[in-house]
C-alpha cells in the first residue's frame, strides 16, 4: 500500500510539474483585452492600407532583385496577420459578424496586394524569375505545418499580457507577402501556373493561421456568443473544417511528388556513381528524369557491349529503381586524343555549332595570351626592381651617407614638343647634406647608367 501511495504521489507531482511548465493561462491577458486587440487588428484602412501597399512594393522589389533582406523587411511591416486571426477568432467565439468583417478585410487586402504587385511587375524592367520568386510556387505539406505552428505561436503571443518579438517572427516564418507578390508576378507575365502556385501558398498560410487561432481559442474558452440558430453554427463549423481539409489534401499530394522525385534522384545518382564507371570510357553528360523515371547517360570512349548494358539495367533493382529505364548514348573513340575529343563533344554532347566551338577556342587562346603577357610584365617588373637595388648599392658605395632611395622612371611632355622625354625621379634620404657638385655628379652618372634624358633629384637630410 505504501508503494502504491508513493507511486500515486510521484505521478501527481509529475503532472503538477507538467501543468506548471505548460500552463498558458499564467500570463494570459483578460478576455476583454484579447478581444479588443484582435478586433483592432482586423481593419485594413487608412494607415494600415497604406502600410500594406508600401509593404507590397517593398516585397515585390525584393523578389525582383532576389534580396532576402528586403523581403524580410516587407514581411515585418505587413498588417495581413490581423484579418486572418480575426477569422479564426470569430469562428472560435461564434461571432458571425466578426467572421464576415474579417473575411471582407482579408479579401480587400488580397485584391489590393495583388493589384499593387501586378502593377509593379508590369512596369519593372527586370522580368527574369529569380530563385526567391520560384521558391513560392510549389507549396507542400511542410508549408502547411509552418503556417499551423507559426499561427499557433502568433495567437499565443497575441493573448499574452506582455507582447514579445514572436509576432514579427511569425510574420517572417509564415511569409504572407512573398506569395501574394509572386501571384502578381504571374499575372503580369501571363504565367498562370506561377499565379496559381503562389496563390495556393498564400491560401495555405491564411487558412492554417486562422485554423491555429481557432484551436487556441477553443482551448482558452473565452465567452462565446450565440449564433442566431444552431443550424447556422453547424454550417459555419462544417465549412471551416471542409476548407481546412480541402486545403491540406493538394499539399500532401505535392509533398508526395517532391519526396518521390528527391528519392529517385538520390538513388539514380548513387547508381551512376557506383556502377557507371568504365576503364576506357567516361560520362560526358547525364540527365535524370524522375517524372518519366529515365536515366539518360552519354558515354565517350570504348563501346559498351549489349551484355554489359543488360547487366547495368538489371542492377537498377538493387538500387530500388525497379521501374527506372536506363538509356545509353555512346560515342565510340578508340584513342582519346584532344582533337577527336573536341570534335566528339561538339557533335554528340554539346550539340553546338562550329562557330560556338571556335569562339570558345578563341577565348581560350586570348586567356593564354593574356597570361603570357602578365608573366612577361611580372618578369620585367622583377628585373626593374633588381636594377633599382643595384643602383641603390652603387650609389651607397659612392656616397655612404645615403640611407634611402626612391626611384621612378616616367615621361615628361612639353608644349610644342612632338616627342616626350624620359625622366628619372629620385628621392634621396641622407644623413648628411649633398653639395651641388655631388648632386650634379649623381645626376650625370644616372643619365649614363640608365639612359634617360633627365634626372631630377629630391634630397632629404636627417
């Protein structure tokens, strides 16, 4: 009995510790304050409307120039979270008018954002879809999870007495602005595939942020309003869960396709790395298509026999690629000399014309010439430095008081003179002054020594 009592006390203590650690009501605001904060954030007009439009422009520019920092800045100042949380909160407290108002403001925000981004991308001279744009067109189940967990973090932060940096972080994580701007890019450039992909990501974020709000409000249980009738309440709840399920199903399908492609590519690369290794042949080109499950290889070198090809095809099952098909293109070259290799690559691999080939060769020759010129200049510079050292040593031998020497050879141009004269500039640091006679001797000696027309001396005495 004592052991049972001790076990019950341990369990009770553990539960109390968990309740203490995970208690969401300890620093919770009053329900009146929560209600006021959420309702105040729903309206998109006046200041909020201007901020939304400016944030859309900033996000569009960031996507256009592929700047992650600019996009993050736009997400931080976006007021889109308010109406989305308002929808979930309205469903949670059975406030039909609040639901309508939140959806109306969210729809206005969406249309204004889409219009603003479309106008920007129509007038922007940059039309190439950068990686930041392309990454917002293929949402999966992971985007659903990000929106759900981000929405939960956001509504938890909104219901606290002391506000934190969580909400800005949620705005960055759930990324409402970029997909909306990407949808505008799709409209501006006539790409419906990009438009619908980005719109779906935006829709996922909206639905699951609202759903996360609904879940937390259901847990906190604030004072509920009553619908006009129970039938309307059941209809709202039914449509809510239908929208959630309808939103999540396509993302699961897309995620399955993404995972399938990644797995196929990984296994195909392992197969190529381990099996497509030959003594007298090498892979010049490889293409892996997960959609058609084809591994297309172009080989250059000695021909691979049919028996060897059949063995390789059978080995695909060992790499868990039973439905994959190996396609092999071979360019047979008995001796892989440079000229033959260039011709083969030109004809069978690069699929280019002779003009492109010649251009590449010319570019290579130009680079080689440039490298040779650079080496020549380096050698000349080295010889010039050695010559300067000799001049300094000879000068010190004649005038031991010389401590430092700076030398520069240049050209001097004069008015009405067709040819420039060569000038040697010297800056001499000496611990004793040099007489005029000594300076003239140095100047005459250097003219003969270096072959210049003039020598100009600058003497510093320390």
